[in-house]
């Protein structure tokens, strides 16, 4: 089983910086999903910034969310500062 999301920070250009329960920091690009009706409100930067972690995944007030496995498997690992 993949790790779950511990924290989320909404970045510019519809990206999410995610810290997972295993300590990895990864970036997920939401832009490819913005044409789906449930994700269209996320086009608004203010609304996008309302992302929060609920039960190990990222969700928004309209209950749009992503499978935590998708967030992990399709996100890009970030270099940690030593």
C-alpha cells in the first residue's frame, strides 16, 4: 500500500506540494484534470488554495478529491535540502 498524504500546500499553476506519511515530499499537477466537471471550480486560484487533507488524501469544499494512490504514483519526488 502506498503512503497517504500528511500535509498539502497549494502552489501556483495548479500544483500541490504533498508530504506523505513516509516523509516523502512530492508535487502533483492538478492541471490535466481541470476539464472534469467536479474539478472545474479548482481553476479559481482562491478556491484551489482551499485544499486540505482529510483521511490521507486531498479534498476541497465541493468534496472533489483524488485517490491517495493517484496522488502518490503520479506525483514528482522533490529534492530534500540536506
